[in-house]
C-alpha cells in the first residue's frame, strides 16, 4: 500500500498545473493511485442530461477532479506557510507530524 503525505481535511497549496498557487482543503485521499481531491481546484465541466431522481435538471455541472499528491504541499495551521513534514515520536511513543518551518505538531 502506498503512503500519501497529506490527510483528509488538511489545507494544501497547489505547486504545479493550471491551478498553481491556489489553496484548498483535501476532500478525499485515493491511496491506490497516490491522488488527492482538493476543494475548488482542478475543476472540470461535465454536460449532463436530466436524471429525475438524482439530477432533476440537466446542464453543465462543475466537478473537482483528482490530482497527483506530489503536486500539493501541506500548509501549516500555526504559521500558515507551505511546509514539508517531519515525523517525530511523542512521549507516549506515537508518531506525530511536525512542521519543518516552526516545529509545531500538525
């Protein structure tokens, strides 16, 4: 199983692509493909026919598409800077994610 460096509900900044520089919250992490779904980023338009139970009115729907997890970087909630993650053990022996900029636990 692959390991992704970000988790659901983390705030990230996009590093490359058409949406580079935008910030957003992670809605979903797809570990099999190493992809993440970021709110308001990598939006595509889909032309949809009316489907009465789910979509009563058709039209052009906008949907966020998954992007590679290597194209996003975590934003520290304390110092609000894009940062890499260090892993350290706390006093109980559990691993914690630590900001490399300010040293705070994420």
